[in-house]
């Protein structure tokens, strides 16, 4: 069950308090969503969960609390201004009497729905899904599902705020940086240890210095005359999340050299204001990050010695319209043999042309050269029957003549993407996927390739999908995908 808390405003302090209720929560605007699954025995039912939320926010009072099986229903329940718990399975019944305006309709869809005279979510949910899909498209289907209380959007959990601080006293007060470097290095070592325990690096480091109010002539000679406007705060912004104390000390030394303190330093406060996961560098597999070719060569040789020569491969470009098939690789230790095989095949091709052999023999030799370069057995691949689209085999073989060993590889079909992906309705028979419905057209599955997981947007809006190449019973080839956050099937394009 999910809980939605409607607040006056959301800040870091309130989020830290709500982490005591559940470790999985997400914030959006003035509402906070809490995933209460797994905490049933801790809170002892919905009443205990509501009491725990109110106790965590005390002495503040939330504007509304809603508990339901999905995000949309929980938010609508919270915005009623009361504490409402919707039992699982009763989402559609709870939403039925609410006005249609609670749906996040676009202006265009709201204008198109107005002539129907719909007043409540129950009126909209009573419309046939197929008619809504044909008339209003994917947006209409999404709003129709929300009206039925069917929201499959998942939470993107927040991490607890990493408030890492190290306080150190400087005795005796340091007048020169050489005397301060030792204390600063120890404080940075403690901070680096805390960051290492959390597998985090600092993205913004703040140094605050406590100064001795009693200034002397020696301090004036070292630091110069006092300035009332210069703050005793220094910030370091590494290029990437960093947890190495020596590097952070060098960066702070540059800041202090550019703007020294205005007096003798008696205390230090190091604050990791912003932290993030450490970046994994490919040259850092064996310790310190390597920045020269010799260290990279050493790392590669140790990998080969440990895992075998077949792990070291080099890319080779291929003529292929599919992005995932434009590159192939070959074992580096077998490169000489591959090149020799290609040279022998090319020599056979030239000899066949010189002796008046037919063009088919020369074509076979050139095909053998490509087979040798790619390291793929075309004979076994062609004899394996109809290949799956998206594999190493050519999608052009589906529904057409099979290539013979040695023939020139046929140019594959062209993928034509739709301007906007279309929502597909899966068709099941006995719990097995047998096809999809695209409006009034049914796409029956003859073959379906293995999924290719694509994901990204982790720095802003995370997305993930599994792409498939679908071969229908009429020989057409389609590119479809399963959108993981929304759990919908989408049609991306068609192969010519």
C-alpha cells in the first residue's frame, strides 16, 4: 500500500522525519509518497500508519493523508483534506463520484471530451476502452485507466540526506598554512573514511574556519590587514564525486592560497554539502586511477592472464542499419589468423577472375573473405532456419530466399520509426502472449526476438524499456518495446 502526504511545503527536514516511517519515499511538489509495503507488522494496519506519519511530522500538521494501492488514488485521497484509507480493490469505487476535473487532462483532450457530457470519473470509466483508444489515442487510454483506479506508475525513491560534518580543534592556533595542513589532512581523512563507508564522493565541500578574536602583529604580517566583508568560508567543487583525502587537501590548499584566512585559525568545520555515487573509471580496476598508456596496458595484460585471451577483443565496423549490429568484435590474439584467412579468400577471388571464372565464384570468394573477417560461420547460420530479427542474422532473410554460403550479404530492411509510439494491447491465450491489437488491426506473433534492455536518464528522468523485433504471421517485421515504468507495450516502427 502507498501513502500520500499533502503538506504546506516540502523541505529536507520534513523528508528526514518521514524516513522514520519507511525507507522508500518520493517527493513531487507539495506531496510526498511513502511506500508502506513490508511495514504492515511495524505499524499494525492503516490506522497505525496514519498515526506514525502524524507523529513523524509533529509538531507540524499535514493538510491531508491518503492511503491506497496506487499513487493517483492515494494523492486524490490526500487532497480531500482528511485522513482517508482506500481498501485495496476499491479504488474505482472511491473515484467514481469525483468530478472529471481531478484527472490531469491536457487542454486538447478536455476540449474533445466536453461534448460527451461526462461529469464524473465513473462516467468516463464506463466508456469502452476500445472506443476510447480509437478516438482519443494513447492519452485517452492513460486517463481512462486512471479513472478506473489503475495506476502502475512506480516510485522513484529518494536517498536520505547525507549530512557529513567533521569538526576539529586547532591547537595551538595556526598562523601559517604549513601548521594548518596537518590538522586539515586529519579532518579530511575522517571525512574520506565516512564517505567510503557509504560508497559516496563529495560533490561540494565547504570549509569553515573559526578565528582567534585576538590578533597580533605576526598574524597581520602573514594574513594582511583584516577585511570585514570577506567570509571565512571556502568551497571546493570537484569535477566528479571525489573521496580521496590527498586530492581534496590539494584543492583546499589552492583556495586558501588564493584567499588566506583573516586571522589565526582555532577550529575547522568540514561539511560535505553535496554527495553522490562515486564514478567508476575503467582504469581504476587495480587501485589508483591510471592516466597513462603503460598502466592501461598493464591492466589489460593482467585481465588476459587472469581470464584468458578471449576476453581481449577489438571492435570491427559492419555495414548494418541496426545500431546494435553495427559493431562486432574479434579476439585480439586471433587477429593474425583472421587477417590471413581474409587474405587467402581475397587471393582466391583475384585468381578466379584472372582465369575467367564466373562472377558467381568471385562473389563466393568475397563472401568467404567477409566470413573470415567476422569470425562467424555463415553456413551453420543459414542452415538454422528462419532467424530471429535483432540477432546477428540478417532480418532480410525472414520471409524471403535464404542466403547460400558465400553469397554477398543482402542489404537488410530499413526501419521506419513512427512519429509517436502507439500503444499496443497484448493478446493472451492460456496465459501466453499470442499477439497485439493496434486499433482494429491484430498483429499475430510468429516469432519474437529476445529483449534488448535500453535505459538511461538516470541523471534527470530515468527511463527503461525492453525492445523486441516482432515477426507476424503475414511476414511483416515490427519494432516494439515494453516500457518498464508504465508497463505498457508500444509500437515503435516497421521494417520495409
